[in-house]
C-alpha cells in the first residue's frame, strides 16, 4: 500500500502523508461495497464493526489492526456497515449517530487505516451464517491474513458468530484472530452506547473524554427566523443529518468550523476552528417549538448560509431557560459568550 510520488491513483483512492513529517505517501482507499475490491487485491488485516464515534476503544482496535498490517507488510482494512445494523434487524430502532460515515472514514484514515470499506447491511447480508460470512467475505473477497476485533464481537445470522467461533473457522482457512478487551477507565468501558447517554444528558465533557476529542455535530447552515440577529447575536442555524446525536437542551461552549464544500466564504477561513456559544433547544422565551442547533460564532462574521459546518461541543454552560424579558435574555447571552470565550481560550 506504499506509493511513490507520481504513481496515478485509482478511483476512490487518495494519497496522504504516512507520518507527521510527510516523508512517505500512503494510498488511502474508500470502497462502497465489496465489488469495489481491486482485481489484484492481496492479503490484508481487517477490523470489523460499526465504529460509530471512533472512540478510544475503537482507536485501540484500529491501532492494533494498523500495527499488525505493518508487521505483515500488508494493507489494513476497516470494514463497517450502512445503514446501522439495528435499523435492518429492528426497523425504527436506529440509534443516535455519533459520527457520519465520512467523518468515520476521516478519523480512521488519520489513525493509519489504508482502506475504509462500507458494506451495505441488507436483509440478505443479515441472513449470512457465520461460516458463510467468514468464508465468502473474509477469505474469498478480502483475503484476510488477520482479523482484529473486540472480544464481544458477533457476526452472521442472529449474531450467532463469536470470537471463539471465528478462531475455529480461522484454523480451517489459515488466518489469525485477535480479540481485544476494549479500553476502560474508572470501571466504565468506552462504548458508543455509553457516549450516546453522555451526549443525551448534555455531559459533553464526559463524551469528549471517552471519544478522545469533542463530540461533533455536522450540518448545513439554513435560514432560521432571524431573531438572533435582531438581538445582536447573529447565529448559524445548523441542520444536522437524520439520526445525529444532539446534546441535551442548553447552551454550550464549542468550536465552530466551516468544512470545505467548494463554496467560498467571505470573512472566515475554511478549516479553521472558531470559538462559539451554541444554543440547543426550542427558544422557550419566544415559545418556540422546533428544536434547533444555533451557533453564535465569537469574534468572526460571515455569510454562512448553505455552508457545511461542524460544531464540536466542549462544555455545557447552562441549561435552557425561559426568561421573563428580552432584556434578561440578551444579558444572559452576553454572559454565555463571555464564558465561552474564556473557557475556550484555555484550549487554543
């Protein structure tokens, strides 16, 4: 998976520095489905899971897979699924999403993964027996040399396959299996479920501790009612994707970033993070009903309508309140902005 400068890239590939000094280039591929596996594909080390959040436990798995691949001199592959398996197994039960697929790919690639493979989770895929799953996907398609998963990993029809079963299958087909204990601290095992509960409760600091970075909500800036501008606090009304994990109602100190969408931005630098005070809720002072994510960007002004942006939640400043007057609301908003600016100044 190493590439010399000048080697043309295939469709779905990109070249990124392999280390902080950028001394080598690493080919990074993103596959949508197993049909995109190149005809000349060799052996690989694969790690499997939903990886929603790419939290510190996931980072441990990915890091070990990357390390094992380098030891063997083969590619590292992260295999994940879309839609979330729960939505197919029990329609309507899709959990809140901590990271979009594209964000998961970015984070995995930053950790050294060579291939980010998204397998469509269909009813047909769900019905694969553990033996067929391992033989048809891992052996015949991916040509695995080693599989790195969490010790509680399950696979195949009705999640009947276990790590012990995978080891038994691997003996027949000649690949290795590592089942790792996911990272834990303070008697809490870091998991996507745990992090969702933190986000849902508004404890974004605890979520950040488990993620290894602030919880991010991405979305497109859409037009709101314009009330913030009239109060002297123009906000970017962020419309997140379906299923996004939105923190509990309240006001937060956060980082705000305009992501590269190809559209120019006058007044803000694309890719640079700016401090922000972010309101999540229904604006009870004005009897609002629709739940919104509104970011007041500190010390920067720009026309952001239509821009793809990211809000990284750092800490909760206060809960959502209904004020007796507009004047009291504006006073609180000034306080929120000042506190957010002060807190974020220590994280520059």
